[in-house]
C-alpha cells in the first residue's frame, strides 16, 4: 500500500487508517482482469486455429471423395 497521503508514513497493507495521523488510507484500485491466454495468444485465437485445422483435415481426407464423379 502507498505511504499515507497526509504524513507520508508507511503503513501495512491491512491498515485502513494511518497509524500515525489516523488519516484514512486510499483504497486500492481493483486490478483489471487480464484475458485468458495460452502460449501468449488469447483462447479465441486457439479456437479459430482448431476449427481451421479440422476443416483442413476434412477437406484433405474427404475432398477426393466429394469431388469424384458419381457412379465412376
């Protein structure tokens, strides 16, 4: 926690008022939630890559059967 805004005295994190001058300590600002990341990329990027991989595998494996002439 920062020093007292009134007298500059250091105070432990759990104190709500300065131990020396009884000035109310500033409330800590809540930290912003960071997006969930895996190996440096957001999860939505991994989801898109997974979908692209599945589409590529299906096209590679099923593509010749889908493009083959019927009855041939």
